C-alpha cells in the first residue's frame, strides 16, 4: 500500500515533469478514458443480458408448444 509520503512524492514528480498547466488536461483525458471504458463495459453487459434473455425465450417457446 502507498502511504501519504509516497503519494506526495509521486504528485510532486508529476508536477515537475508535466507542469501545473498540463495536469488538468491530463486528468480530463484520463476521465474521458475511464468514462469510455465504463460505457463499453455497460454495452457488453447489456448485450450479454439481451442474448441470454433471447436464448431463454427460445428455450421456453418449444416447451409452450408441447403443452398445448
């Protein structure tokens, strides 16, 4: 685990490398990347759940015809 001192040192190194004006731009890009990743994961989950639902419906259809 990272302690408080390590986090402060890492933050200072990033500040020195990129400068104060570039950090907000970097964080904005990072935020957009995370949002895009989450949207993609949600899309995959929705596709999987809709595929499972359609597969369940196909399995139930023959059973319902046999009961009639």
